[in-house]
């Protein structure tokens, strides 16, 4: 019979962190913070949980394990069914925690300090149904489209900004012949797929 090697219960531990090591980071909060979505901006990556927003960024020019930081941006409700969108200067997301959905925008996002939150749909508080599940943005035309699968109504938001000032904004509704299944905007064109599979 041969000899049996005894198992080694003492794993070697890393004493240093290298640039090529994986970035192992978590978000700590008083609320449950399971991350559902993220969107890239100039200062980092805005990450969304159902009740908080975080900014993943680096304190240095190089993003590595010892410079990566995950900071809280705000404590706002987020509908995890609809991904966030990027407009010209803001990050937009939908909050459906009330009787109607609300379209919220985070502006002036920096590594330090809180961003500015704007409830864009406040002037028309009942225009967005609670159960919307489609969103699309055309940054070139300053438009955001909302919809609900198997509904014949498309809700639009049009904005005009010059610099940091919003000069004009308006909301509108379109009614289509057949209910929609999906929609998206590419450059200057808005597309929707209806229930007859017609694009």
C-alpha cells in the first residue's frame, strides 16, 4: 500500500493586489441592494438596485482593484423591468412605486457629492401607467418613448436643451392601429413591432 497525502487545510493567502487581479467589490447599504442594471457615463458606471443608485468609478486614472470605489448616488425607487437610458446630459429611469409610473432623471453626476434628481413627469403625473415595460430614446432628436407590451398607445417625451438649460419640454401620445410588442429608435427613425409582426 502507498502513502496517503494528508489534505492541506491552509490555503495560501494573497499579500498584495495586482493590476490584473479581478475587482471584487460589493455595495453596502441599509437597504437590500441587489444590482439589476447599469449604464456608462463619463465619470464611471451608474448601477441600479430597486431602491438605490451607485457610481462605480476609480480614484486614479487606472481602474484596478485598489482604486475601484462604489459610492451611493441616491435612494430612489427603480423599476427593474425597464433599463435606464442616457439622454444628452442625464441618466433617465422609471420609478413605478406609486399609482402611476414616473420618469426620473439624474443630472450632474460626479464622483463626489449627490447628483441632481429631476422628476420629469411631474407636470403630467398620470400620463405613464404603472405597468409600462418599454422604453427607448433618440438622443439625436431629444425624444424618449414609453410603451406597454400589447397596448396601442405610445407615450413620448420631447425635450430641447442648450448647454445645461432645458429650454422646452413636452409630452404627447400616439395611438397606433395594432398593439405593439416592442419599439426602438435608431438615429432619426423610430421603429415599432406590432402584434401582427409588422415592423
